[in-house]
């Protein structure tokens, strides 16, 4: 790493620390308000039962139910995955080799 790159990183970190301590001149905060996800509708787009959806995407059925009943909001990677499923459910199922019946399809070997 060049000295110029290192100095730039250090300056950025110092600005971030100053900002957190109240110096609003040395930085800026960017907030992103993600739209509300209706997890039940997302699951409906892929046509899977709660059990199938939970198994296919690696979450517990209890967690999925909590999301659907809005007791808990999904966050982090789960929110990203749900957003991707919401926007293009067919591609997600295809990429993960999941049929709309919730079963994994067999992978074909390359010739």
C-alpha cells in the first residue's frame, strides 16, 4: 500500500471518529430507509409452504413465522436475500436449483 493511500485511510478514520464525537464538519452520515418487506408475500411469490421455504433458504420455521407475523424484522443478509427473492423469485429458485414444490433439483455434471 502506498503512503498516499495509507494517509487517506487514516484521514478518513479520523474524520469518522470526529463525526461520532459531534464534529459534523468533518464527515457526513448517509442513511438508507429500506422499504418494508412483507415476508408472507415474498414466500407466496415462490409458491413454497413455510416448511419448504425455511428449509430451502436456511432459516427456522419459527424465525420465518416471526417475520411473517411482523414480530421480528429480518435484517442483514436475511433481508438482502428476501429482497432478491422478492424482486426475481424465478431466478433465485433457478440459481439454487429449487423447484416451486420446494424440492431441490438434481445437478447435472459438466461434460
